[in-house]
C-alpha cells in the first residue's frame, strides 16, 4: 500500500475559489492481484487506509486491471461545493461503501459494492447486485436514477458448461442486470456504463445515481454510428441465458448520458470500442480499432449529434478525463502514442484488461464538461 499512500498524499483538497471547498467522493485503485485471496487482502488494506483519514471517506473499489507502465494507479473523483448548502453522509459495510451528497437542487448517491467469495461468478454477481439493490432502496433511489455504472467482471469472456448449457460470464452478468433492472422504468434511458474484464475480483459495481429536486435534465445520448447496446440482435450475444430468464439478454446501457449539475453539464461516455452498427470492425488491427473508437466518441460528443439528442449547446464539450482498457500489453506503445496525440498525455491512463468481445482489442471511456 506504499504506492497508495504516495498517491493520496498528492491530492490537493482545497479549491482555488475561496467560496468553495473540495471533497473526495470516489476512489478506484487499479493494480495486479495474484488471486481472489490476494484481492480481498489488498482491498481490506485499502479500506483500512482510507478510513484512517476523514478527508478520504468515500466509496472505494479495487480493480484487478494492472497498469502497464507502473504497479498501481489510483483514480480519485472530487466535488467542489459550497459548505453551507451541501451535506455528505458516508456509510460502509463489509462489502460496500456509500456516499450521499445533498444539495439544494439535487442529490447524489455514489456507491461501490463487490463479491468475490462465492464459488461461481453468477453467485458473486447476484450478491453484488443485491447489495446495490439494498443501497438504492434504503436511500430512496431507483435503478433508473443511475447515470453512470462501472461493471468489473472476472474472466469476462469465459465460457462454462453448466447443466449442458454454455454460459459466458459477461452474458450471465447481462442477464442478472436485466432481472434487477426490471424493477424500474427507465424513462430517461439506461445508465452510461462500462462492462469490462478483470483478472480476479469476482464482480464489482461502482455507480453514481443522481436525483433532481426541481428540474429534469438527464438525457440518454445515442450514436448514429452504432446500434444501441440494449437493442443488439442475438447474433452478437454469446452463450445461453441463465435459467432465471427466458431468453438471452442485451447489455442494458446507453452510449452516453448527459446530466446538468449546477452551472455545468456533464457528459458520461460509456465504454466504447471498434464497433460500427453492432459488428466489430478491423479485427486484429490495433491501430484501426483505436482510431475507430476515437471516431465513435468524437461523433458522440459532436454538436451535431448532441443537438439530435436534444442537448442544445453552442460550444464543443471539453474532455475532462479518459480511461483506456487494452487487451494485449504488447499493443501499449501504439495505443499510448495514438491517445497522446488525440487526447493529450495528462488526462488519461491505460490498464491491461480483457474486453467483452474476444475480437476487440481496446476500449475507451471518457467524461466531458458541456
């Protein structure tokens, strides 16, 4: 945990604006774990470290996706606020941590939950969703109010034969997600989301839910270059449905999600890859897959596309940060160079991770200020 302490010590808490303060609201650590025992040990150390300092009280997640150019990367989200108008309530349990933020115009619920002790991925996923379900209900939130969700899936493309049926971990996750999502009416679309592989760690879900008190400004963002993931045909889904669901389920997320928070709009870009329509393009070509992913994201955030999605803005959204998931470590020099040229070298990082399709080599997510 030496590197964790080093990273946390680099964080500045005070905003340059004397009227506002800054609060950490989410901590995600990316590192290598030898197995699930090692994962749980490191996660417990992480939680103990965070709970030693009140300024760090925030949901924490440990993700078994090793960075390629260092041992550990910590991603920290911070929130600028006016002290007299904003309250924070932090709670944590054995497998979850939750931060509730109350402002005059809106509420945030930021959560992290995991399960890695069960014998099967399905059991771990059900346990993780059950925790998320309980957290949402106890705080008066609904699945439809999740604006951003990260789904970390151990051995994401693994196919297992169970009761003479082939079940893929990613498809099992999608089926269980659909079962839990059935409890809500997604009138403002599904969350922006990433479903990505991990080496170990069972199933971890991080989520940000957003509830407005006076207006409604949460908008799903489609991309005309791509079929909505929740509308995929069964030809691109792998494996069979779990027994609790009648037919194989599509991934329930939007290509992007826009929300107005205070004076700024925030645009979450879901995990995006080299998919046109619903098909993977440029199989085995890391350069073209990366460039295609750039084009998909650039089109999504273009003024033309935002206007089509009824997000009427006059200036181009500005990149806040990005994250790259890279299947093959050997492709790092190529992807790092392309990302530095396209996004700059100081707003993102790259981790080694398996992706939801065996023919995809890279996936990118991003956040923009609108």
